């Protein structure tokens, strides 16, 4: 079955950086586009970034464009989200997703 395991979250100060990872198994990783979502307290889950199978085509929400970079390593069955210039409003649980499957999420907290 599909398994998605996020890691790399934590507490950082505004302006800092984090790199999230999503380790995937149970499906043909290189044949599927992948996505990152996030959900802040009291808010709906929102799409953050998408990457196609070869990692060439990407999409970013306006709120993270220019600060976040999505990438993937098909040899390692892993997707990444490099987050720079982090803001308090980036605080959320971040999830990776493929199709209708989700990971358990990793908490990102931006606070001084």
C-alpha cells in the first residue's frame, strides 16, 4: 500500500530555512506527480506546491512563490520542499500527497 512519510519540520525563527522530505513507498514513485499541502490551525488544507514525474514541471501557490522550491529524487523515492525566508504565516502541518493518499504530516512552526 501507499506510504508517505514526511520529516524535517521544526521550530525556526522568521527568515530561517527548513527542508522537508517525503519518503514514498508502495507505488511507482517515478510515474506519479507529487504535491505538498499545508494546514494551519483553524484553516482549510491548502495546496503549496506540485511537481511532475520528471521534476521539470512545477507549480507554487502565490504565497510561497520565490521562497519555496519543490524537488524530487526518483532514485531515492523521495520528494523535498526547500523553504527559505520563512514567515510566521508559514506555520502549519505540512503534508505530502499522491492521488488520494497522504502522509501523517510534519509540524513547521515559525516564531521568534
